[in-house]
C-alpha cells in the first residue's frame, strides 16, 4: 500500500521452523449468504537464506498479496485499526 507498517514475523518464523509453505487465502462475500475462497500460490521459505532476511522477504510477499487483494476489492475490506497511520519502529 506504498507505506511501511510494523508486522510481526510469526508466520514466516513458523514457516521456516516447519519447512512448509504459506498459502495466502482470501474470503470474499459474493452474496448475502455466499462466500468464495481464493487460494494463492505458495510462499516458500528458503533454507539457504539468512533467517531474518528470509523472514522479511516472506512477510513482504504476504503483505504484497494482502495489499493487492485490498486494492482490487476495496468493497470487501474493513479495517478498524490504525495500522497504516502508525510510525513503524
């Protein structure tokens, strides 16, 4: 979203520990009582990369997917937290 935010790297950390991919999933409302799930391709940990550098890459990929989903479908998005207003540490 063309800004910086402080994001905890927990998802990336567990992906590295378990050596398993992360599959971003988005749920969209398509009617009053219907929804669709959109499963994106895997984000894989790199066992040869520096752990912290790889965590940053993984989290960036997750947030890039999230940003794209929000920008492509803003009517599906509601955020009550001021995450994008805060100054990241």
